[in-house]
C-alpha cells in the first residue's frame, strides 16, 4: 500500500479544461484558462485574419476573440447555446477562443498521455502536445502558445491598441 501511495505522489498530474470542436475533444492546461463565458456580441474589426472573429468587452477590457474551428481549417460550427468563449492567458496577452462546448475539468496522470500522431487527429500536430487516452475516448492536448505565431500575436496586440484608441 505504501508503494502504491508513493507511486501516486510521484506520478505527475495535469489538470485540463476539456472542450469540444466538431466531434473531437481537446484539452488545455487549466493554468492558462482565466474563465469560460457565454458568447456575447462580438465586434468585427476590419483587416484582421479570417480566424479572428473580432473583439469583446469583458469587464472593461478589450479582448480579441479567435475561432478555433477557422484556425484549424474546420467547417463553421452552429451558433447554438452550448458555444462558449474560453478566455485564456498567452504570456502577457489575454485572448478569447470560441469552442463548440466546454465539457469538464479533468485531472489526468501524465502516464496516460502519448505523443501526437499525425494519423489520428484532424488538427496540425504543431499545435498538439499529446493525446490523452481515457477509457472510451481520446482528448487532444493543445499548446495554446503554438496556436498563434509570433507575427499573429503581434497583430493581435496592435488590434487591441487600435480598438482601445477608438474607444478612448
């Protein structure tokens, strides 16, 4: 029993926010997630990349919102009641990402995570840190820091500044 407890302590656990895009489940590190909100009205901003839906005002802060389906080259999703914006921190930047639905917060032992295989997922593996094997499903683990290239993050910062200048 003591050996079992020692093994449990040494086995690293990850805590993930799990969400759905199309028919697949994705997970992101809970430490990057600030909050999860319903999709409010999004203000379109001209001359932004196609996957940027626009900006929202979240308690006085202007936050760019990106559609992960568009970013990953998926078909558009239905604007139904399950859609959410997951507000995440990427370095110094706060960003909203639209997902089809948020399903759970999951604790996962790191030994249940395998390296990504380009043959079993529909998203470019550059965004993926691993695949979590659960009893009856797979969860694709995303590295949100890789979802946007440095040039795109700079563009989003300029977008926030442009919108703030107009509001101010």
